C-alpha cells in the first residue's frame, strides 16, 4: 500500500543524517516539506523553520496546517546520553511531548515518532515484535527508557485528546553521511588511518543494520491511513555480527587488525526483531543488504571524509 501525495508534512531534525534522507523521500513522493531544525537543510526547495523542540511556542506555527509531523529530532548517541542523562530526558521525552502538544494546539495532522528497536532491551525473549510487552525488571540503557516514554506519550495523547500517531521503531541506520560516532564510521576511520579496529566484547553481538534509503522509504508509506495509531518495526534484512562488520571493513580498506575489549554497559542484547507487520501493512521491506550498503557507505566516506587528509 502506498500513500497518495496531499498537503504539507513537517520533519523535526530534517537537516540530520536520517532526517535529510526522509526529506528527500517525501519530496520525491510529491509532498511539500517543512524542515524543523536548528540548522538549515541542504535542499533549497523545502521550507525551513529554525525551531528548538524544547520551545513548544515556536513549534506551534511550524506544524500548523500540516498533514503530518515526522518527529526525528532527538539525542540518539548512547555515549552522549550516558554523559548527559538529564539533557537526554529533556530532549527525547519533553521534546516529544512538545511536538504532540503543538500538533494538538494547532489541530495539525498525525505525529509520526522515530523510535528504535532498542526498546526491546526492556523486553524478555529472543524473538520480538510490536506486541511484545515491556518489562521494568531489565538492565537497560537510559536511551531505551526515553524512547519507551516517548511512545507512551503518543498513546496517551490518543487516549486523552484523540490525537493520531504512528511509531516507527528503527533498526540501526547507516549509509552515506552517517554520524562520525556510529560504529561503521569508527571502523572506517580507524581502518583508513592504519589503526586496529577495537570491538566491545567478543564481537559476536549482532545487529540488523538498515540502509538509510530503505528506512526513509518506510516514512512515505507510513502516511497511509492503515498506519494510523500503529507501531511498526523497520529493521534491517539480516542479523550482522560486529565481528563480520569489522571483517567486511577490512576487506574494503585492506589488511586491518581487529582487537577486542570489555563489553559496553547497557548494550543492546541479541534478539530477532520481526518486520512482518511493516511488510504486510505498509508494503515495506529492506532491499539493500549489508555488503552492498557497507560498500556504498565506505566509498562515500573515502570521497567525502578523507578528501582533506594528507596522503
């Protein structure tokens, strides 16, 4: 099922790595787009509102009259959240409530929340889907708590105010222009500078990395009526161990030493995250495999991030 273009959509964090790809996909689908961010987007064919999501009064005119608001602005680096937990709660939780409240005050359209499969760190079981219940008795990262709270706020605004929502639980996004703090960027940087790749733990922890263009395509599909008041996993096509990621990087960069260190506190535990609902309801499935996606990302990194380095 695909959604037909109609109206204007807003994207908080629309100048960031994921947000800019979502903006591209929305524009391609025929929609008018407003980017809500603290820095301007690279595209000049979209509206730009310089907005801080902690300022609900500035959010109101930015979302007014929109068909939907995609809320992507957040603190997502677990290391930053570990270092600044109070700010993380303010940005991730209060920021989400502010977007919901601005949409309510202006009678704007649906809020589509960017959540994460990290929320399954608060669940029990090896195979999980959107119906898997959260358990408070789990050892988890504060990032997980902020995202669960944000999801609950969306449901509460439906219950209390009749405000529609959609939640997209992202796998781990990657692709050209990804943050320098991502595990892939770290591997690329070390490999290209001749440093060993250091892995937390034994490297057998697995992730379902999702290529950013695949992820962006899910946002367009999520505008369809069947996605209203629903939660969807949008994860990668296959589990990939961190060790394999290091090995694939070594193949692209040349001979690279791989070393191992202690496990990271609160790291994501191995689970199988099912995408069945996204495939059946949205008609979405990831198309770019890890080898192709990693090569595209590596080639982009070599061209753009190493261009000014000596040698």
